[in-house]
C-alpha cells in the first residue's frame, strides 16, 4: 500500500477531526485508522517543527515516532483530540525537552545550557495556540530542502522525502520502489547519518543557491510521480498512490513558494497527467494508450486545477521552464475533446522550445512522436532513426516501441513486429511487456494478410519513409 491508499483519506480525516472537538472513545481498529490518517497529514509538519528545536532530522523523526506511540496508547480510550496535530507536537516537544535536560545533566556545557534556554522559550511560545501554525510553513519548507539536499544520492532523496514528507513507512516505500524493505531502511538511516555528519543546516537556501536546490526538490517530486504514472517494473502499469503522494507534495510546495513559476508548472503537469488515471487502464489492468482513451473518463476537476496552476506559472512572468512547458503540452491534450482535435503543430512547437531549454534524447524521442502525428509517420521515423545510435537510449524500451509504431503505420509490418518484440524484451513492467507482445502479434498478422509488406528493398524504403 502506498501513501495514497490509506484506509482513511486526508479529506475524511479533516472532516472527522478538524472541527476542534475531541471524539469519543472508539474501537481500536477505528482509532488506528484515524491515527494513520492524522499521521499522514501531520507527520511532515511535526518532524519539521521538531527539527527546528533539536537541529537533527533523524532525532526529530525519533521524537515524532514517540509522539505517535503515545497517540496509539491514549487515543483509543480518550478519543482523538480536537487538534490532533497540536497534541502530537506538544508530546514531541516534551520529549525533546526531556532529552535535552538529560544531556545537560550529563554534560553542562555552556552551549547546551544555552540550548536549554532556547527550548524553554520555545515551550513558552507553544502555549499560545497559534504559535505552531505561525512557524510551520517555514519549518516545512526547510524540511523539504533538507530531505532533498545534494549531499544525498537521488535514491536517498526519494526515500527520505517519501518518509519525512509523505509519511510513508519503510515497507510502503520498499513496495513502491520495488526493493527489499531492509534496503530502504538502510538507505534512510544512511541518509539521516549523512545529513548529520555533513552538518546540513535547517534552512531555506537563498540567492542563486535557491534556484539550484529547488531544481533538485522538483526533480525528486517528479521522479516519484513518474514512477507512479508509468511503473518501471512490476505487475501494475500504474501505482496511483505514488502519483497522489507526489501531487500532495507538489501542492504543499506551491503553497510554500507561491512566487516560483516552475513549482506551479510541475503541479500543473501532475494535475493534468493525473486526470487521465481512470482512462489509462482497462478493467483487466491492461494499458490504454493516450489516443485510445475514453476522454469522458478524464477527471475534469483535476484538469481545471492543472490549467489554473499553469496560468499561475504563466502570470508570474519570464520564460517558461521545463515543467511549465511539459504542462503546456499536457494542456493541449486536455483541451482537445477528441484525439483528432489535438493541436499537434502546437505540441511540436512546445517540444522545440523544451529541446532548446533542456535538451535530452528522451525529449527528442517525444518530439519525434509529435512530429509524426503532425506531419506523418515518415517524418517521425526519420527523427527516431537518428536516435538509434544514442548510447543513453540503448536499453530504453520506448525507442524501439515508438519506432515500431511508425513502421507499422508505414505498412512495414515485418520490421515493426521485430521492433515491438525488442521493446518487450527491454521493459521490466509486466503489463507493458504484454501490450508490446500483442502489438508484435498484430504486426505479424497484418503481414500474413499483406505479404508484400515484408522488409522492403533499399529503394522502396526511401519511398515509404517520405510518403
């Protein structure tokens, strides 16, 4: 189960727990479901606030876990408090005070005494009901940048972000990333140790460093989303829970950094892409390509939210960044009532801009698809053939998959079948493997119907490619 599959959704929890009144005692199962929901909503803010107190994200998470244990012990009998987040924060703060007092008893250094005075001041401030809320936005933003600090590997950033900001357990992260749970647990432990040893400050970067660090944060969120949207491996083509986790993180970041256009661009991209979730998979779990999807099943609320986020990115001014450009491409699909109404020349122009801004072989491959849709499969095939020798695409299954599609549309079924099979051999996703083998069988069936569509001679290849 990923973060999006919690037994009680965030909205349910806010409805049940957000009226400021404590609930009555409940069954253990009900209380655990409520606690799970509260933890999913509040854990990031809790860890962020505690990190500001103790200056160590690993220790802060331990203190937050102590508060969670206290909730598991007390809430089944006392009921869920009216402000569960504040309750957890109060417990965590008390645990932090106890810890610091024990340390100062053992070693009464001036520095530690000063820290005790600072914590005492924090406790005094916390007595005011709004104290937590006033600082929580800044604390959460600091935590985002700590979890995605460049001192960590990308894999470590993803795991730590899902743990600290997504509220996922090690088991949930392991299942999402398709690696053993001990691997994820070790990855998270090493990441927290690395942050401590590097003395990474609990702060938001400024100036030119903000731009670089923000790009790293957005990269992590989008990696999480992409893995949910098109799973690299496993039985399922999609893992919607990961998409929901990434989208939730993106929305939080947009609220914390409202003047950053690329943050809104990423949110817009994820909102619009997520709108297709119900239409991307058949009742039996088989993938449904974009042009074959029932657009009546697209989520119009998510589309409206995505288009609104894209407008915010555009209104902030300046040149569109990579995420905003990809969101604009997604918007072209979202605005088309049918596949035939898609503005493919506009999409080609947007990919041209994206290729200039963030050149990569994958961008060129996607641009080739748009060119094929706008100007014919021959034009697309010419671009794809230029990518065949690209080293970074050697094991990328979508290269032979796209090439096979163009070949099939050009009536070159024998070549198409071979390319579909090659793509199937490269993918590690079971559903995609089955889809590609089915496309290979269809190409071979078409070849039996029209034997003249076997591998063409050199002369006829040129004629077909320019047709």
